[in-house]
């Protein structure tokens, strides 16, 4: 599947598996030097929108028939930090998931430096 871009945004997404429709959202600037960094709020809002579209497709278009494999969570790659956003997560919960992964990654980097 090809990479798709949100209109007038540096946020892109791609469905990585045609059966489960697993979707990854990430930042890919339109130009070589981006004007500004995409905010975590904007990234989470885009992931929520993608998740809502998948939920709508799964339950309203397919009516839930034969779609048990469809994954409605969105894997977000925010400047190298990977975390998952679901349709029913609040903005605060998604930010906390991001911060938790970021803290764990920092701990691992510190641990590697000590070894």
C-alpha cells in the first residue's frame, strides 16, 4: 500500500497489512527542511481520526461480518518513538502512552551507557 498524507500536513500514514488493515502514522515533511515540528497533539488527533475511520469501516460498512482481524488501533511513529493510539483513548491517555515509551527508551539509553 502506498503512503498517504493528511491534507496540508506533514503527517502521513500507511496501511502495512492488507488483511488486518494495520495502520502506521508518522511524520514525513513535505520539504527537506520542515518549517516546524509537528506537535504531539496534532499527531494524536490524526491517529484518532484514522482509528475512527477504521472503526466506521469495520462496523458500519462491513457490518462486523468477517472482519474480526481488522485492527482499529493506530501505531504512531512520532520522531522515532513508537506508541499505539486507539479510537477511545483521550488526548491525555495518548500523551501518557507516548511519555511512558519515551521514559522507557531514555532509561534503556542510560543503561547502555553504563554498561
